[in-house]
C-alpha cells in the first residue's frame, strides 16, 4: 500500500495528515478504523485524513482541535511525501 502523507507539528505534537480519496470519508466507521490502523501500526502518532471537497478539502479525525487546525492550514505548504506500507 502506498499513501501520500505529511508529517507536521501542532502544539508541540507530531501529527500525520494523510491524503485519501473522498469515498474513504463516506463511512465514519471505516474512516475511524483506517485512522486506528495507521496510528497503531505505522505512525504511532495522531492521524488526520484529508480528501478533496467542493472548495476546501474535507478533514476527518478523532480530535476536533487538530481537525480544525488542519482545515485552516494551507495544505500546499505541507511537506508531502509518499510512504510505502
């Protein structure tokens, strides 16, 4: 599996922002399970999912404060990289 992700800091904590297709966020249970898998198996850091949306990207995560921060961050400025899992 290959993903596009950015590792960044928010309030002295590392977070991982993962770019996904919009359909991944159409089911909350699936999206939450994907986040748990990424956090527990691969990154050991909080993960937020981002998908293209009308206008602004759609952001999904378990922590509302982090989600709000990511939603207001210009995503083009993040250090995106490809990760092979």
